[in-house]
C-alpha cells in the first residue's frame, strides 16, 4: 500500500514522559495486560521509558495513541503502542477483539547515535502518524503487508538512512493476549529501503523479502538487500 504523505513532513514530537505510571488509571485492564506480557519478555523492566499524550484523542488531542513504551532488548529498543486496542472499558460491539485487535511494535537497533533520545522520539512520532491513519480513515494494518511512503529521505531523525518505509509481521517475541476487552495481537513494523519496497506487491513478496532479510530489527545502517 502507498502512504506517500506519511513522513514527508517532520513528525510532531511526542509529549514528554509521563510522571505517573500509565496503568495507574482506574479500570485500565487492557493496558495492564499489555504491560504484563512485555514484563514476561523483559523481566524486571517495570518502569520502561514511556511517552504519553497529555491531551487524549477522545478529549480532542492530536495523538491517537495514549502512550508508547520502550523496553530495553540489549542491542535494540522494543517499542509498543497503547491505544489501538481498548485500554480501559469495553466500548466496541465486537466481543472477540479489543478495539482494532492489535497494537504496533518496532525494534530499533541500537547504535551510538548522536542523539539517541531524538531517535526514540522520532519512532514514537512515526507510530502516532500510522495510528492516525487508522483512527481517521479506518485503515487496519495486518501482518505481511508493506507501507510504502514514497519519500526519498530516511525516516530516521537526521533523515540520512536508507530506511524509508516498512513491512509488517506478527511480532513473534510476544504472545497474542486475551484481555477483558478482547484479543490483542502485536503487529511489528520492520524498516525497509526504498529499493526493497519497490519490489513488493503482495503478501508472498513481503514474506519472501523478510526471509531474505533474516532479522526483525529496524537497522538504520544496513545495506539494501536488493
């Protein structure tokens, strides 16, 4: 799919990290279940870096995601969104799925970035931009799809990398979870180069290039495989 206007303008920076724990909000069972699953994968990381919105979407804010947490995976940062599923009370009529039925994740390979915080904020801004498409247009993203932006500059904060878009897979490092509000799957985005994205046309082509890539990390410094 083509999303030519997604990253052409500089992404708005996310709000500063919230002081309170996000799951302290009353009735946040959906949120708590997401945190529980990531705590299973990253034991001891009870207070990951977190960016939350000060004015929530349902109150007129610009960012559809209530927050994004970033877990330390050793040689990568593991991002997870909060907001595409029903984090609080059940509102939708679909009893099987929680909200849209998924949250997004992304694993950013660590380097000695000139400004690591800027790179982390930049990914948060991109995730908000993609979620905004779903909230505004109802477009749901599924595994084994590609997000072609059409831009010629890198999606990193400095816009110097060859990574300009994404493919999507099911995040195999975390499990699909059942919450009081329904099922939540985790959709992982993997950064791809423009040349790689131009070879993609369907689910089979996405699966093929992912197998050739051999990694689910978004790596700003890797060379194109095509």
